[in-house]
């Protein structure tokens, strides 16, 4: 082994997260048990940090969100297709991210994440007041 080649980091695929703007694919489980996926910008870091302080409260509040309320903030979604499902590897999926971005397809934006956060916080306005206030401040700046 060459000393200069150690340690080898990554798989060699040369993937750089968010190098082409949004490259996040999020998956959600629908009421009927099916899984859907959508493209998204990164979740705002400052908001993520604040939510972590109230993780349990935020999670509980999110369970009171109706599917319709959730899907209002997701502009378009598509079924999750697992490339290696027949081989028992259901955790591996392939998404046409480059094609999605090239065609200008809709995605959940930073503003969409903030609006979704506000909806969730409105389910517990007392327990999530600081998160709600921060989200409203961010929305006003966007």
C-alpha cells in the first residue's frame, strides 16, 4: 500500500452533494403504504439546528399534519422505484436528478421547507414558539 494513497475517502463516484444546486431526494410514506419521492433544496441549517432543540415536540406536532397539508408544500412527487429490489436490496434507489434539474422540474425550495415548518409548528404554537418565530423571520427574508 502506498502511504500517499491512504486513507482513500469515498467510493470514487465523484459525487459532490449539492454541487448542481438541489440534489436531495426525500422519500415519504403515503397513507396507502406506498413510498413517494421528491426533489428538494437543502433544509435551512439554522432552522434545522433550532428544531433539534425541540425534536420530540416537533415530531409530535408533525403527526397532527394531514396528508393534504403536507402535500401542499411539495410541488411534485413520483413513486420510489428500487433498482435492485429483485435482489433483496430495497434500500438502493436511483433517481434521475440531472434530468430533473435540466428540465426545470418543480422541487421543494428553501421557502417551501420554511412554510412546511410553520405549518408543523402551528400544531403546537406554545411548545414550538421559538422554532415558529425563527421560521416566520426566515420566511420574511425569503
